[in-house]
């Protein structure tokens, strides 16, 4: 008899969630999405880095989110490693032309930018598809800027921008009773 065996399949389900991110529609069919599934040691490192980033930035909510990362049964990261621009000259990036945006000096903070707005939309769609797949699989989850920011800031993944999707299969949703921190 296996008691509470549901946790044993989480690694496979997390990979299915990453499939949803990978196969999400992409602007002009160009896939600039990068994904990672963290192991337990990586999760702990990410939580530690989030606490470090909290000290650097003075953002206390990173401490709360670091606890959520530690309490998660799995964590996936979904990021963007931009390969260029859509070539639409739409101005959504803040530049008059795609060429102007591509020639602009990149800023590196938690994330690197600017990038084509279509690429950012691709990331959002991929993250949304992943969260939807997690929901369909009855896995508690929460999209976290904070964990993605720390992963990029400390170069834990090769991405310009990333979001984290911590996953939990406990009797109580660990992401539900989060206290507000400024």
C-alpha cells in the first residue's frame, strides 16, 4: 500500500505543464521561450536568492514568496530569451521602429530589456497556458514575478525575463493565506 502517493507523479505533471508553455502560440511562429524544472536544491537556492534580492531591493514581499518557494512541491521557470523583433514597427516597445529598439542600449536589472512587445506577449501566453494546465491537473499554483526576477538577476537561468510557477499538491493551498508585505 502506498499512502499519499500523489506526490510521486508531480515531476511528470510539472513536465506536462512545461509542454503547455512550449506549445503555446508564438508571434510569427518564433519560439524564444526557455523553461526549467528545478530540483529540490535549486528550489532552496532560488528561495535564498529571493531573500538576498529582498535585501538588495528593499522589497519585503520577496521574503513571503521565498517561503512559498520552499513550501512548494515543485517549481518551474518560464522565461524569454529574445532573438529579435517581430518587425512590425508597432511602437509598443516605446521605440518608433523595431530597428531603434534593437539598437538601444540594453538595461540589466532583474530583467534585461527592452525587447519586442510581441516577445513579452509570447511569454505571457506561455505562462498563462502553463498555469491553466496546472489548474486542469488540480495542482495549486501561483505565477510569481519575484521568483522569476531572482532567477534572472542571479543568472540561475539563461533568460532576459522569467516568471516562476511554483506547484503544490497539499491538502491546503500554500499560496492562499499569504500575508501582505510591502
